[in-house]
């Protein structure tokens, strides 16, 4: 399903209706994918890439202390998509971790002070 361009409020509402977000491989989605999903409490499945542009999700999860959610490779990515799609308890645990730790991403004063 391809949706037309929409305003931020409607876009965030759509994200809140999703089960998971899938980060693009090799070139992470940056702010739109990472920060918006965290703001919505939406689990993002991402792979720890080898380039700067492929590590946005990893960097955010690392800052939140949630690196264990980051996939090492495409095989693990596929496996985690299946786990979080079919296991509501695991997905809810992921969501709770985002809600508890998301402030570490958005309220990091260290970056401002630097």
C-alpha cells in the first residue's frame, strides 16, 4: 500500500497503527524511520550496518541501552520480524522498553552541552 504525502499528525497516526516498522537495509531511514518510530512507541527492526548511513537505528538503540534489539545480519532481521509479528508478548515487551527508554534519545543534554 502506497499512501500519499500527508501532514505530520496523520503520518504519526498511521505509524501508531502499525505492528512493526522495517528499517531499510544498508541505508537507514534516519529521522523519519528511527526518531518517529521511537516517538510513537513502534518497534523498529534494523540491522547494524557497516556505513554511517546504515547505522542510524543502531545508534539510537545504543543510546537508549537497547542494542539487543538490533540485528547483526539479514537472517536475524527476518527472524526478528517473524518473532515480533507473531508473538504479541515479545512485541509488547519491545514496546514497553521503547516507552521506558525513549527519553534517553530525546532528552540527551550531553549532546547539547558538547
